[in-house]
C-alpha cells in the first residue's frame, strides 16, 4: 500500500510501500481517504530536536484523518463496514487512574498513531474500535480529516468559560484560527488576535476577530485597554507572547496554555501571576470524548469557518508540495487526499 | 500615643509617640490590644528592596491586630463602642469592577494599613467600619490578632478543593503551618510538608502533617510516590521548591501559589505545566469576606492549632526582641500586647 | 411631583402628587426620565394575593428606571450631578453573611424600591449611591430603563453555562425573550422556546430562536429529540411547563428556575430529577453587580434585540393604556417617559 | 452452585442451585466470598411495586460483593487469577454520549447485576473485566463487600463540596451513616443527622455526628439555628424530610437528593427553592470510577467507621435471618459469607 514515511534519521519524507497490518478482535481497519498535516508532522519532516528524541525511523507518520471502515474485529459490535469515521489517535491504556477518572488525555501510557506506531498517511489504518469517532454525513471529508487539531483548539477554548469574556489569542496558526471561530461561537464578547504573520491575521479577521494585532509593531497591552482581556489562549509557544498576554490580562483572569515553548521560560511570577490572582492551565490533547462532541457540533454549525482554515487540499502523492507551502507559511492547514 | 514606627529609610524600628487621628463619619476608632508581626513587617524592619520601593518613612507599621471599638463615626450603625474587633487591613475603593464583582482583594486602588497609611502597631487605629470583623467571644486575643495571615493561609487552602486530596505544602512559616491544620480540617487525605527548618517541621508534625521532608536532604518526588500529591500549596516563594512541587504533582493536579519569589523564575512550562495538564493559581490577600468567615469557623473549632503557631507573646515595648526571634527563625508567629 | 401610585387596597393605579424626599449623606437624588413596567407592577395593579400580602398603600410603585443625578449626598464622591444612571432597586443591608459573601441578592433584609418603599414611577427618586449603575453613553434611554428585568434574564442564563448547549426556554415574556437573545449571544448551540402566545413566539423567532413550540399543540419532548436540551430556563412559573421541561432535558442536564409558581407543584422527583441526575437552581434578583456588567456588555453589543422587547414607549401620564396593553398580552415591555 | 434467588413473583427468597455461566473474552469469573444485602434486595425480597415492575423471576439477586478471580477471558490482560476484586455492578454500554462524556452512571442502556441479569448472591459471578475494582490488601472482606453502597454515599457527599460547611443529613440507614463519616472526613464543619430510629441515631453519634435529631419530636429548623445548614444530603426519600431539609437550609444552599420518594412530592418551589436561591441535584449510582477511588481512600483511612456500619456478618445459608434483622430495623448493613 502507498504510505508517506520517515525513512531514516534525517530531514525529509518519502513515498513508500507498506504491507497490511492484521486486525485484532477489538480493532477496525480503515480505508483512509483524507489526512491533515499537523505541526507534529512538520517537526518530524524537519527532523528537529523533539523528533530526534521521539521518532524511531522507518515510520509511516500522520494522525489526522478520515476514512471508511473496511474490516471490523470479531468483538466489535458498534461499528460496521462502510461507516465513515475519524479517530482519536492517542491510544490510551484505559486502566490507569487517569483513564478511569475522565482524564485519559493525560494517560502515562499513551501511544500516538504516527509517532509511536504506524501512522495515518497510508491507504489503510488499523486502530482500536474504542478510539473511533463516527462522522456526521453533513460534514465534508476535508473537515472531518482535521477533527484532531480542531479538538486541540476546542479543548483550549473550553478550558475556561469564554461566554461574555474578552478573549486574547496569541498565535494564529490552524489551531489559533480555529480558536477564533470557536471562541466567537461559544459567546466571547470580543476576540483579539496577536500574530506577526499578515496572511494569518487576515484569516483571523475573516473568521470574526474583533481586533488583530502585529506584536512586532503594535503595543498589545495599550491596544486592548478598552476591552481588557479576561481570558488568554496562548497558542504560540513564544515566551514573549506569553508574557505580553499575562501582562494584558485583567486581574483575576484565566489563561489556557497550549503552545509549547521549546525551552524554559523566565517569568516574573510575583508581578504576572500572584499579585494579579491569575489562573494558568496547561492544555494537551482532547478530552475523550467531550471535546469530540463539541467539535462535531461546531463543525456542523460552522462549516464556512473550517473552509477558511483548510487552505490547501492535494493528492497524497504531492505531499512534498504541501510540506513546502506549510514550511513557507503560505498554507494554514493542508489536507492530503488518499482516494 | 505609643507606636512602633520605621523612622527613616534604614534597617530597624523605633518606639515613638504619635497623635490621635480624627474619625470620619464611616470610620471607627479602635483601642488596639494585640497585634501580630507579619513577614511584611520583617521586610520593612530589614529594609529590603521591596520595602525601599514601597514604604515612605516615617510610618507606623503593623496590620494584624485585635482591639476594642472606642469611638464610632456618625453614620456607622452596625458597630458600637466596646465591641471586640479585628479588620481587613486592605482598604479597597468599593467602586471599581473588581470590587463590585467579588474580587475586592485584587482592587487596583488598595491602600494597606501599616504599608500605605498609618499602621496598627499603635495604641489606637482608625479604620473604615466596612473593613471591621467582629470577634467571636470564644476566640482568644492572640488568635484574633492574626486573622490576617490565617486568612492568607485559608485563601490558599480553599483555592482548589483539598477534601480527599493528597496535599503538598512547600514552606512551613506561620502561614504554611496554618495551612497544614486547615488542609486537614478541610478533609485533605494526606498532608506532606517540605521545609528545611527542623523546628518548623516539628510543629508541622504536631499540627497533623502526615509526612515532613527536608528538601536539603530528602528526595521529595520519590518520597511521595505512594500518595502522589494532587494539590500543591506553594508558600515558600523559592524557585526550586516550586519546581520540585510541580514535578511531584500528579498530572491534572492543581497548584495555589502564595509565596512570592524575589526574582523571575525559570520554568520548563512544556514539561512541568502543559504536558501535565496542571492548573496554577496566584493567590493574594483574603476574599472579602468569605475568607474571614472560614477563618472564624476554623479558629473556633481548632484553637489548639493556633496555639502551636503563636509561639511568642510579648509586651509591645519589647518588639525588638520579637523581631530578633523571628529573624533568627526561633519564633513562628509573635504577637505584641498593647494593653 | 407627578407620580403613579397604588392609592388604596383595590385594583388600579392613580396619577398623584408627592412631595420631595430628603437626600441623606450616602444617597443621591435622580430625575427619572424613563421607567419600565414590570410583572410585579402588574401584580400590584391587579391587586392579586401576593400584592395584598406585601404592599401597604398608599405607595408610589415602579423599580425599573433610568434618570439623571440631580443631587448628591455629602459623603458621595464617586458620582456627580448630571450623570445618567440606573440602579439596583434591591436595597440590601450590606452587613449580613449573605451580603458579605457575594450573595447580596439573597439578603434577608432586602428593601425593594416600589414595593417596600417609595418607587421609581415618579419625577424623582432618592436611592443609596452604592446601588447606582452608571449608564454607558451608547445605550438608549428605553434600554437603560429595563436593566432590572434584563438582569433577571441574564442571571438565569448565566446560572449554568449555555455555551455549546441546547437550551430550552419555557415562557417568552419580556424576560424569556431577553433570555433567547442572551443565550444565543452566550454561545448556545440551539435555543428552543415553548410559549402558547403566538405574538411572543414570533418575537422569539426574530430574536434568533432555532425552534418555537406551542405547548397547547406541539409535543415538546418529541420535537426536541434531534437536539435534546441540556439546559432548561424555566420562566413561566407554570407547573406543567416545568414538568415538560424536566422531561425534555437530557440526563445530567441543568435547570434554572426563575418563573414563580403561584402554588405548590407536584413533582415526580424520582423519575424527573433523581434517576436523571438533574440539577435545579432557583434564581432570584441580580448578582450585585456581576449581572449588571453582563447586561451592560450585552446591551452595548445587541441593541437591536432590546428594540424587539421594548414594544411600547408612552408618556407616563398614559400609564393606564400601557397597563391595558400588557394585561391583554399585546405588549412585551412598556416603558413610560417621565421627561 | 449455591445461590439465593427470587423463585417466583411473590414475597421471599430461596436457596437454590444454579449452573455455571460461560466467560466471554472480555469477562472474568469471580469466586464470591462476601456479599452485602442492599435496600434493593429488600425491595425484591418484599416484592413491592417497584420489584413487581422490574424483576423477572426466577433470578439470582445481589450486587454488592467481593471475591477472588478464578478465570479470565482470553482478551483480559490487566487482571489475573487469584486477585481479590469487587465490581461496579451497573454494566453500561460504553458507546452512548453519556458513557463517552464521563456520565456512564446515567447510561440509558444500563444492565444491573442482580436486577436485570444474574446476581452476586451466588458462589460465582461472571462480569466484564472493565467493571472490576481491585481491592487493596489493607481492606477487610466485609468492607470490600459494600463498596457499592459506600459509593452511593460518597457520590452524594461529593456532589457539592462539604469542606467547611454545616451539613444536614436526613435518613441514617447504611448509606446515610456512611455519609456522616464521609462528610466529617471530607472536612464538614458540623454534621447534623435527622432520623426517627434511635438505634440509628446512636450509631450516627458514634460516627461523629455533632447533633442528632428525632423528626418525630424535635423542631429541626429551630435546632440548627446556631449552625444553619449550607448543604443537605437527603437520604430518606421522605417528602416531609425533604421539605424540612429545604426549610432548614441557608439561602444559597445546596441539596443532594439520593433518597427515592415512592410517589410524587408536593413542593412550594417559590418559597423553598426560588426565593432561597437553592440548588438541588439528583444523585444516582457511582461515578465510574472517580467514586470508587474516593471510597477506596476513605475505607483505607477509616476502617473503624465501616465496622460500625456492618453490624451483622452471617453465613450465606442464613440469609433469611439477615433479611429478618434488616426488615425489623435491627441491623444496618448485613454481609453474607459465601466461603
């Protein structure tokens, strides 16, 4: 079968041919039709420090997808051949304390598709049935393919209530942009976006941002004085963006941190957090499966927003071009077609 | 009247004589009987960088006290002469958004007794009636005198629910020790205390700590493996203590930060906060007046605990000795008698 | 001065002439320009059982208003003559446990303008300064006049989070209709309205309701099967409406009860509440002043919605006509002009 | 194998002999050693209206138990033969919205052991592995056998925070009594118990109740004036007890309703719930598996409390005597030994 893989410990990816995997009793086989390219895939493509420490080539990558079930394991009763599905690609143990208390997204035994095991950039994917998410017939394939990053956005947006709040979003990549539309849909009074890339700021405007700021030119704290942020969604992983965001927040405000700094950050905790009575929450993954229901509802009610985020759809064989666009900051979210 | 004041911008305090202040219509005059020495008073005594930037000598200091009302302003109807009272010494504006939405402890216009205006280390104190807290007759004077720091402890303990949780407290000064007893009273499953000073660890044991650790010798993370902390109360302001605490916390855990680092801290946010899904909350002051009710209930039900925290009671004229004890780490909380 | 009063214990209201009230040090005098007619005013007009038990004629009624400050008490510093203001007309004691812990709307010592003391249907109103709410210059007088009932709606809408939820509203009077627009603004996924009056259902449609149902004809539970409600806002006070609402709610759902049944209701608690794991919250008044900030933001961002709710504005002298319209169900909210 | 069964639709139970059930791939076979008699078992024994409508004889009953694994299905990896376990006896579907969003205890497809399928009053029980709960070696068999009702108590106690609160418990059967000890362990300031049976009140005293009241003689509302309840745990299912409890609650208070009224109740919602701003939550089952972790911690730290609740332990063959004791109100919790 056709697949896209990291063949060896160096920059780049290759088209390759892989053989079929066996389906166990509680698993299903999916014929992948579309798959999204994630920031994680870009890290693996570029072979950065994180990738060097985690990925063991050769490996088929990819973990955002939609497809059709083509085989079901013998004990799987709730799914059937022909169903269109996506899946949570964090495969968790199900038996640890975190899994048994509604915090499976924090499971220590998580095994990630396309990172720790064979990925979704392949004609077929085998995955446990309990990870599946059935796709509503109203939803387009290119939207269904990116439930995973939409889930990261939704998990962050719902970490602290945004209804009636002035929301500040730092970083407007695919996830930050989804968060703009989701924060508005969830009742944010205003959404302000801080992002240095003009192309991304423009899409933020289209998605309903009330104000977009360029941190390389604008004084963010001054610019939001008339609608002081009460909720910060940090999606850039940039130290200065975080500090600016905390500075801009109203006392008693809340921050959800999804962006991953590449090194330790230096924070004046006294002035930025303690004296201001702020609350900061780290966010990772998607709640299983609260977040999926929320994404489902959002996508059904806001398909146009997703169209602005999926800027490129290409045949899977042209994956190199998609990675080029993304690397150059000329695409937001690229979806590969495996049909 | 006798008072204890910072006379000039240098280390030390002096006994002094001050004249009476006029009582406005909405204020009361209190004959101070007992007052506690706070860490803030020690900063002013030692004349550290914070004090240099904030305090304008000459100034009567002190803000933890109990006394008797000896005069009431003309529009004050709910208090009367002879009543025993303490008071919230953060005098807030009452009209800003924070004050009008239950977050007066974060008011930008806060004026602190003994810091921004004449303090309580004086025979008399004039203060707005709305700041008063009537003292239950069951409560001893030396306990009533320290409702302010007990309130800091209670505010921190109640920031995240501790009932049924494994609590880790870093720093066992007066506030940290109060938090030990309060966490147990509020249903903590276990309380572990990390504190380098053996004298303080011993009092923590007496107050019901299940485990006390010396961070200079013990491997904290390893020592709590059998009862992994789910709530961290950071009361030391020490960078390494914070990092150790976050490391020790279970994924999904909660931290309340009261201790004030004297300089920016370097944090691996990715590993310590984001990937662990932690929530960190800055804590300052006392909720007006939820915290005061909680302290009142706690002190009424747990007088013995407070006796272990107020280690020294001296005549106000011997304040120098009290400051010496505290500076040498030989006292936990010292209360001065002004009677 | 001109005023509208209940002169004696019988149906009806009369235009009357009242003399000026003195302004105390902490009060202000307001020149009332507009006032809304509340359901409470209708109860007093009709002289129903509730009114008979609570109101002591003669009494000037009315408690929803906007006006201009024309005199300030000597100790009032935060307001000045000429300022446009409305006010919270529940005058609370400020010193009880409920007042001191953020629950002043539940104060046992509440004194209500136009119910327990002289009301706002008068050229002038004297009220404590701490009850005032400054009106943003962007807001129309007829909108500012009804912050009180908009506050009831907002308090109910915010009792349980509605963002991303399917909301069911029973009862589409002025408050229920405001709740439709507020639930949508706060991110409700869908809003379904149950109301027997076709005129009110039509306005609900205009305000953004996704579905309106007539309980005298429609099978409510069946009609919402495709978007099962997770939040119920009960604003009718009708026993059957409440039971239908609880029946329609998803297991684990939340209900906020604002509508006041005129007599005890019979509830199958086992089937409707316990086995379904529902949560029911009683709602009264407005949170001081969280709700006022929320209403302020809502009205500034959604003036058109309020225009659909204030269906009638008349000179105060024509109050009888306004009460007639309301009594006949031909008006939603009527505002009287006192200018 | 020996089992206790309801043989036909009439009062009573019989000892019977049943054959072995096959273990499916994801199930385990448990050699039951001890089982508790639940109120539900008593309903079935007495053959009341509920039982007539739900139970289809012949049926082996019982659903509170502990035992040893004697066979594991082929796909079960996390449990092994010889392990001591109890289990959640609500077998849920795992795939509905409620199951996938942390509310499995509300699953519409719940199948209950000993009610809808063969029960635990038998030498062997076959149950899905995902329902198992491993029993800590510190815990006695008679304590492990009643995790199910202890879970009902814990779920109710944790529905609203009790730390620092004055708690009122109505009904002191096995679950109500467990709630007394759990509320104290979770930091309740005071616990008041309302219960007509003197024997049960005495055990409540032993378990740490601060005040016990007899509703047939005491004026409950008057008796709690000095420590007005802020949390009500309704465990009697009695209409008058519920009304008294709501009357006694402080405004803004919270109620958790576990007791199941046998018929609709008549409630003055206006006076009891709406004007008081109360919140009422229906409680059923146990959260899977948050509640089980909480019970585990509680039992490990408070074995003495459980000893006061398990008043009788008898051989399974003497089950008739156990039911007699319970029916006469002379036992709190009876455990049958199947060894």
